[in-house]
């Protein structure tokens, strides 16, 4: 792979935001009141944690021409008891996905699975409350939802996010990431995602972080700051 493409997540978000805004602006007319989002205005969901600083820039770019909301989506993998590296499933606040094969292979009972899921659900709700400062989550039903992360590897967390927003009635789902392997992009398109926007698809693809000069881990404070930061 050649030189790293993005200085950091904010630069990647600005470049991605320009592309996303162009796609949305060709798909539908802008909102008539740009300072007051209406139910049909798009909502940008940043996958916590690394996707939120990128999503902040994407939302700002969209807001140059139309009303837009920004919110956070936490995806938690459900590890098998004693074998946490094996994901038995994953969940968001709206949706639960079960990999039926993993619990069966590891001999995990329904009770064991439910206990593991409950632990992750408590962590998920705690993080979302902390990130939003008890603000309600954005309404997704009937809206265009733009799912943003700092990149895809296998795309498994993004697939759960797609299923999650569809489960609560999102009308149009856009996945937008700065970098991803071409096979992960293809799987999302095959899954029926309405738009998949990716800036670079390195070949061979080894890791998301290799597309960045600075890929420092995002902490909770940075997530909160990105969500609370005034536009601009």
C-alpha cells in the first residue's frame, strides 16, 4: 500500500462529507428551514467510538445545504462466556443479531447467551446515555439515515447497524466510510444498502488504520466533544 491517505479522522470526515452531501443533494431537494431539522431531514449516525468524529464532519457538510441531525450509534458484540473473542451475536439499542452457529458450537445455553447479551446491553445503554447527556436519540423512522464509521474491515459491525436502522423504519440507508476493502463494500451492496460511499479501497487491504497518518484511539470524551461541538 502507498502513502497514507488521510491526516486524521476529521480530515477524512471533511472529504467524505463533501461526497455524501453531493449524493444527497442530487437525490432530494434541501429542507426549507435549514436551522430547524424536520422529520424528513437526513440523520447522520456515527458508529461509536471511531466513527463519531468522522460523522461530525459529514453532518456539517450536509448542513451547508439542508437540515440535518447528528447522533451516535453504539454496536456491541456479544462474546461467548470464557471465549469473548468469539462473537455469538451483536446488538444496538434497536436490534439484536444472533450468530446461531457460535453458541451451539461452544455449548452456550440460551440462558448463558441472554446473560451475556444483558451485560452488553447495560454497557450500551450506559454509553449512549453518557454520550447524549440524556438527550433522546434521533427519530429514524421514515428518514434517510447515513451510517458513518472511520472505515470498514470485515464490515460486520456496519451490517448490524444497517439491520438496526432498517428495523426501526429508516426509509433510505446510506453507508459512508473513508476506507474499506472492496469485498466488504460488495457485501453491503448485496445486502440491499441504498448507497455505499467509500473514498478509497486500498488493494491489498490490511487494516483501516493504514489509511491514516494519525489513527489514535477515540475515547469517550472525544465522542462527547464531537457530538456537542457547534457546527464549523
